[in-house]
C-alpha cells in the first residue's frame, strides 16, 4: 500500500531564509510550522523536503553543512514529537555544473521521483508546498497538487503564473493555512 506525502521546500517555507544557510544555529522555523506539520502527520502524510542547495556549488558551505541544518530542523520538530521523514537536495547550479548534474534542480521533478520510489509514495495523492514559482512548477511536473505560500509575492507574479498555466492548486497566506487547505482537500477530495 503506497503512502501519500507532502513535499516541502525548505528555506523560506519551513524555516526563515537568511540566504544560503549553512549553520545549524541559524535555523529558525516559522512559528506556525510545527503545528501545521503535526496536523499533516495525523493524516499519515509522509513529510519530505526537496530543496535546491546551490550554496554547495558556489562554495559557501559543504554537503555536511546542509545535512547539519537538516538535522537541526528535525531536532526542533522532535520537541513536538515528530520529524521530517526524508530530506533530498540538489547541490548543483548551472553556473558551476553540467546540465546533467543540474537535472536534480527544481523545477525538475527528479528528486520527487526518487523520493516517491524510495518511500513508496503515490504522487497523485500528494502535495508540494513552497514559496517560489519553481516549487509550484516542480509539483506540477511531478503530478502532485501544489500550494504556493504567498508570503511575499506580488499580484503581478501571481498574474504571470496564471498566464503561463502554472497555476497552483491553492495559494496560502502562511504555512498554517497551507496545511489546513491540504487537510481539507485530502479528507474531502481523495
């Protein structure tokens, strides 16, 4: 029996993004994130982070720094009795790496497909949540429903999305609302 999942962008979605975060002590979760994720866990969602970490390619930090940041996120969430099930990230950037290497970069769905295979996830019963257009595109490319966090998007950006047919399934004002939309849709829809 396959699982359903919520795929999550990391920086700017579950934790505040100071720009290329390479130190665990800089991790600050958005205040509504633990509660929101806990609600999703109650519905048996697997929680999977999919992020672009080009800071590695740029030489700002190493892979083990990204992993230390990921570990810190789970350390904070474990206080609420749960954790992210898996973290996947792309360390490459087109300015520094080959097109082949960059195939894992969002909006490519490659990491979502790898996660789905490894964790036995049904993508048609899954969601992708993020604060960037590339997150919505990644979810659409992978065949999930999508939730765009409208923390700092202009009306113009949202109109452009509609024009390009990259329309998120839902737009949420914050992470708590995103989780509520997913829960209601999942319970009512599938």
